[in-house]
C-alpha cells in the first residue's frame, strides 16, 4: 500500500487496492459510508491528506488515523467537497423562477436542497420564493436544506458570506436580501427564516417527502453509478408528481428513471416528474 507520486495520476494499483481498507475503516469507526463513491475522486482526496500529513503510504496514514483521531474529520472534510455559490448556474434558477411565477405562485411550495453545503443554494431558492410567490403562499413555503456535514450546516445557519460567492446575485437582490457586515454579507432574517437546515446523509437515511421542488446538484458527480441509482430512488420518492428536480450540469438522470421525467428547457438538467 505504498503511495508514490503516481498515486496522484491515478495509476497506482496498490493505492487502489488499499482504498477499500480505508473506506471500511471509515464506515466501521465513524459510520461514514463512502464505499459507493467514485474511486478516482476518493483517491485524489485521500492523496491530498497524505501529502498534508507527510505520510508516504496508505498504511502509514491508517496508523496516523489510529494515533490522531482528529485526522478523521480533516479527511471527511476533504472528501465532502463544499464548493458552491449563490445562484450557481443562473439559467437553472431563471427557469425555476418562471415556473414558480406561472404555476406555483399560489402554492405553499416545499423545496428540498439535498447536499446544500454551506447554504448558498438553499438561500438562493428562498430568495426565488420571495421574488415569485404570493404573500399567502410565501408565508407557508419552506426550503429544507440537508447535508452530511454538520459543520457546513453550522456555517449555513450563520448565513454570512464572502462577496466571491455572490457574483451571480443581481445588485438589487443583493440590496434586498443581504446586510453588509465587516466586509462580508449576511442573509437577511426574512430569507433565513424560510430555510430549515438539518443533517442528513442521503446514502444511509430515509429521504424527505411531499416536495414540489428537489435540488440535488453536484453530488452525483462523486458517486459511482449504482449509488447514483440508489440515491435517485430517494429523490424520486421525495418529489410529488408534477414537481421539479434539478441535477448539476455534469450529472445525468439514471437510465431506469428517464421515462418518468420530462426535461424542462434545454441543457439545464432540470426535469419535471410526470403526473
Ligand atoms: C459540491 S457540494 C454541492 C453544493 C450545492 N448543491 C451546489 O451544487 O452548489 C457537495 C455537497 O455534498 C455533500 N455530501 C457529500 N456526500 C453526501 C451524502 N452522503 N449525503 C448528503 N450530503 C453529502 C457535501 O458535504 C457537500 O456539501
């Protein structure tokens, strides 16, 4: 299980062979089930930790985990990548806004952001609700935002962001929905109040239900195909007929579910569940 520089260019078969040992350990000791995640992505993330800790082999890294359990959370953080931004892929939000205005404006919409990272996506949806829903519907609308990472959710609840995550926020919306504070921007209470955060590992947990809108973006890119199908089944369960489902730009609807969904727009990876 020696790690060479070739580990990083994904060709080290010994590292690949050693990976299941590490994944079993993470599952056994911490209950984190990354066993269905894409091997190459995992190898890259683990490799980063090896370099950061100065370990030259996976065996050495396994020993380090034994001796310094605080390394578990650093590895967890490295595997669960939190990159996000407000209104990521703005054209998807524009399409959702149009549908909210046209069809759902009087509906107390329930939305679920699965894998919500530090909250940027969930607050973006809440801002859309505020822009598009009538007063009555808005009063009853809710965005449920879940992630496997409790620290990311803690950050999300603080709702304070750097300007570089807000490049897609229109200036008038920035004024309406954020309060500048010490060089950062805090989401206003009215929007924060629409979002409920909770820890949920979508691989191992029961999904939410009764949603008109489900966003699960930039999570499937880390999953192997069988896990994508298993998790998609949960998203499908959560979504009401006629509801909308958003996947990330680089993600695809698993084959067995294609017949149950109709694409909305072109190249958006936004789908409507057949009624
Ligand atoms: C790249 S972020 C996506 C954030 C946001 N959805 C977006 O598209 O901008 C991926 C998120 O998936 C979360 N994640 C990874 N595995 C997960 C799991 N099994 N259950 C729930 N969330 C998970 C990570 O913690 C991270 O916050």
